[in-house]
């Protein structure tokens, strides 16, 4: 099993920044993709950003391109999401994801609230 623990959420004004972190522990595979998803009230969970094991491939949802940056530190089994120019519509619970061997692991989620 892989355990994921997120941190860094909170309340911020529109235009502000937050940095989310997620650390994997337990039986982590030798290589795995990591990513972030989010779920706003009354909406389905949606993809935000993903990064490959080597960080050579990074993908973003159109809604966050140019504002969010995903990175990872494999020595620390940690993925980060730097969120700049935050908007009220970014308000959601953000979930960390590890995808390996066709299995998805999820964190417990961290709340991000952006006030207008």
C-alpha cells in the first residue's frame, strides 16, 4: 500500500499564491507518475496537473496553464503544486494522486479556498 499525505492548503485572496505538497510513503513503486486533482462542491473530481517519474513530462488542465506549476523531488517522494494568480473558481479540495502499475492511490485531500 501507498500512503499519501497532503499539506499546504488554506484560505487566500484572489490573486494570491499557495504551494501544496504531497509525500508518498509505504510500498512506493520504483517509478510512478504523480499528480493533483480537485473537486469543488457539487462537481466531479477533475484533473489539475501531472508529472512523470523523471519530470520530463508535465501536463496541465487548460484552466490552470500558466498559473500552476507541478514539480517533484524523488529523493523525498514528494510532489508539489505551486499555485499563483489564484481565482475564486480554484476553490476546491485538492487531492494528490499516485499512479503505478495500473493502480491509483489518493491522499485525503486538502482544502483550498480563494476569496474574491
